[in-house]
């Protein structure tokens, strides 16, 4: 998985066609955190980083800030 290859200070940016509920539970069990934002046409933008990586968290949230917070 791409999450296992994340280096310090790095995050993943995933564009998904819908809200990936099952992914979030799995990520949390593996020690990852995430932020979900609204994308075009009811899609999602998901930002993922290691839970203990504050630098990656800051970068991910900065990148995510250009999108609206996801709401159902």
C-alpha cells in the first residue's frame, strides 16, 4: 500500500468518486490520520498522513484548506 511507503513529512492526496467510509476505519487501525474535503461533482478529496508526523499533518491540512470541509 502507498501508506506504508510514506516518508517523514509526506502525505497522500486521494481523489475519490465518493466518501470512502471503509478506508477510514482501516487507516485509523494502522495509525494514520486523515482529513476529507469536498471535490467536484460530489467527489471527495482525502488527505492521509502518519498519526505521529506533525510536519506531514501541517502540510496536508495546508493543502486541504483550498477545499471545503466535507459534509454529508
